[in-house]
C-alpha cells in the first residue's frame, strides 16, 4: 500500500534567518536557539554561539516579526562562569526556554559541558539580561532538557535525556523545589534495529500543551557508514501523567533536505530547541539549528501535527505487546 506523506513544516523562504555573518562580534557559528514570545509580541531567541575555540555561550537576538531585522546583543548574554560553576568549563549549549506563570519568570534549561561530560543546568530570568543560576540539576551524561510550565501533582517536572546502561532514551523527573530531583521515569525509548529513531533519541523543543496532552517534537539519530542523520518525529503524552505515552509516530516527519541543512560544521542535522505559537493558537514557528552552522525557521500547524499522529502513529502499549512477541 502506498503511504502518502504530508509536509507538516514549511521552510521559510529566506532561510537561514541567522548565521555567523549577522553577528556583531567574532565567532564561528550560531545554531540551536531557545525561543519565546515576549509580552510586547516580539520574538526572542537565545542562541547557542560557538566561538573559534569550539566552546559555546548564549546570546540573545530579538525581532518584531520573528523573521528578520534581528537586534543581537553586542556581547555574549550568558557566558560560562567557571569560577562559580566549574561544570561550565567547556561551555554552555542548547538552551530551552519555558515561561513559568507561577514564578513569573522564564526558566532556561541548558547543557553545561564539564570535564565529566554534558550535564543539565537551570537558570531563571525575568528579562534575559540578569540570570539566577541554580547550577547543575542533572549530572553527566545528560542533556536535551526542558522544564514543564506548571507543576504536575504539586511537583515541577523536567524532561531530559540521560545516557544510562539502558541507552539514550527520554526520561522525566520531578522536584518540589527545582533543586532536588527524583521519581525518575522513562518516557520514551529509542527503538532498535533499522528504525529512523533507533538507538538514540532526545527531546527537541519543550513540549506543547494541547487539550489532548503534551505534544513532543523529538529527534532521532540514524547512524550511517558516512555520518549520522538527525530527523524529527512526534509523540503525545498524557496531560497529568506525562510519563505515559499515548501515541507515537512511526515515521519521521521533518528531515534535512536543503544545502544549509546538509552542509555545515555537522552535516545532515535539523535540531530545534525552540518555537513560538501565533495568536491563532495553532500556527507554530519552529526555530532549528541547521548543520550546526545557522538558524532556520519553519512553519506548521498544531492541529495538523495531531492529525498526522492519528494517521501515522500507534499506542506505545500496543508496540510493547508486539515487541514481546517478536
């Protein structure tokens, strides 16, 4: 049977929208930006900027329309602070931004690269000029993390991707105070064998809360003889039990296609860390790193993503039963 694949995200015509040539100071590349809408309706990107040593820091870019005329901070916005936070000795990377109404602040969860490997760190900010660093909240090897915007049954919830003897899977952990974390639960496993998301997966931007549950865009890595391909898939989780996967897409839905996604410091990568949702509550603007060398933009519809899951997904419980019988 021939399967028809829909185009769920349309690339912006002016992609990539940000690259090294746009930066007001010397650097190597810019990619993997967290994103949020500010109260005035403008878009803020918190970009990963890699310097010519290979170490990363974070820098803010602002735009009235989220597409062009970016106002970029003239110097790094958030630099590693090795004296106070030695876990940042090899840089800070891949921020995800969540606005938390209860705190009236933005939670920025990022990767802090220590001598022991990548870990998860958390900072709070009201204005993206001053930051209250809470330090490491998940020790190495861990990354691809974001905070949910509200408590679940009285506890804060963090989605992250530890490397464990079980493999590179997506987990969720809970905390009463944002500092002490426990009750770790496996959310989504990397598949095995020839699947597009076999062996290694991770959350991409923070999940989207919908009336049907938490909609997650996640990345899967397919290793090939020449390189690895980073592609995106979808999964839906229960609103009040986020560790419970309701539906998981079988195939990938967004993959490297263009020259700027195929060719760069790391070839064949599309890697979103942030999105904004338009005033209609449906249009999603996805900001993604392209080949670890630039930032690109694609537009989609939350309704269409959910409809695609219905047509191209399955329940994880049914999948578990199938695996036990193979």
